[in-house]
């Protein structure tokens, strides 16, 4: 395992691939940031923003949830849908914004009610949203972004402090991260792909093998302690799969890990080129910077957007619309920084994004 110099990050959006971790500081491909606009968002020339939803205020008839967190976009005819988690206790869950072809919000609705501390998650290849509870016996809920089917818990995927998930359609497995200082890295092998009701939950061990978790749905027997030689990670966060590589971060030590599904090799990433694939790499950084950064193919990192006046918040849920023309993300606690997230802002940025 290789050492790395950390760039702390809390969430990642990728078009084609993902990067979260070490990179060199440099000038970005979009140029310097201009002074903050009326939304308090500093962007490069040619880009504009708008606030599409605010916590506690109605959007298309729905009162937008507090503490907007992880999110993803889904196609919807000529338009698209942005789903956002709510990281609050007991009343968390997830909501959706439905956009028309011209970008107008035409509908908003809940896709998951009454769950707790829904932080991150991930989209599936069959266009559902996996919303994860970040609690000691948290669950994964499979949600319908289109609002036609009720969300369902997928208990076979384990009860632990879930953070993020990533689907590997080639091997038909789902990778899961755990936000504990001694957490684990898991994979779920469903009995039938695209049906997450039943299957085997496995944990990566110190020897590099995957071992079955005996009681994944046990509410009081911690999942991470059920396999004695499970490999430990310090607060795993964002997770993404592309081109045979599952990448995930550990926020406790600021590392990004790369797991090769083909070879079983696990290492920390030091070179941005190690993550293959084409497209843009954007990372939402916490730790006081309140920036969405872009990481170039040359391995340089530069701010793409900076929130001013949101110093006690954190950016979350970055995702591109299906056509890649609009970037969505939230300021979880907004300008007031209220811990309850009652001033959360959800943004849309448009402009000359590059492929």
C-alpha cells in the first residue's frame, strides 16, 4: 500500500471517471474565479448559477428538506431529475426535483420519507437511487427517482454506518463504504442483478480475500466486527466505480483508495492517470474551502466554484444533468451554518463545460 499526501474531500462527481484525493495545485481549464455573484457563488467567466431549492421553502409545491446531502441525476424524457438526500435525524430521507427540457422545475416530491441521517448513496444502472443512513445500524434504501414506487430497505446489504455505494455492472456487485474510524470496505453480490432484495454481503480482509459477513442484517451485532481479519479504513467516504476500478476515500487520513476488481489489488492513488476513463473530474471539498474543484488530466487541481458566506457549511451532492450541461450541488447548512441544516441551498451551474 502506497502512502499519499492528502487533499481532503467530502464528495465527488464524475463524468466518465472519478478523482478524489491527491493532486497538484495549478490553474484550471476554465480560468480564474470572478467575484461572487448574487448567490454568493464565485465562478469562472461564462458560467452562471441559480438557487433551485432552499431548505424550508417551497419548490413546485414541496417544502425542500433540511441539510441537503448526497445526490444524483437521472434521465426523464426530454428533461431530468435531481435526487437529494437529507442528512437530518428521524426526518431525513430524500426528495426529487423534476426538470423540464428548458431547465424549469416542473415537479418536486419525496422519494424516501421518515429515515435518518441520509448522507450519501449512489445511483444504480437501472436508474434507482440507493440512499444510505449514516447511523450505527443504518440501512440502504432503494428509491424510485420517478416517484412511482415506494422506497424499500435492502437489509441484505448490511446494517452499519453507511456512507456511499457504487455499482460494478461487469461483475454484478455493489461496493459499499462505512464511515467509522475502524470501518470496512464491503461488496454485495445480489442473487439476481437489478434485484437487491437477497444476496451475499462480503467484507475485504487483510489477506486480500472477500469473506462473507455472517449476519448482515443484525441490528445489534456490529457488521464490521463479524469477520475477525477484516481490513480497516479510517472513515470511508465517497465511492465510485469505472473501468474495472472502484475508488473510495477515507476522510480520517485524507486518502483515496483504488481497488482493482480484476486483479484484487488495493492501493492508495498518487497519480491521477491511475484512474482511467475519459471526462471531467469535479470534487466537492470541505475543511473550510467551500469549493467545487476541477482536476485536470495533468493532475492539477483548481477551484471551479467557491461559496462565499457559507463558512460553516459544506458542499454536497454534486451531479451533472444527463447531457452534462448543468451541475447541481448543495451547501448543506447554507449561510447561517445552522447545524440542523435549516438554511440549506441547492444550486444549479450552467456554462461552457468541457467534455
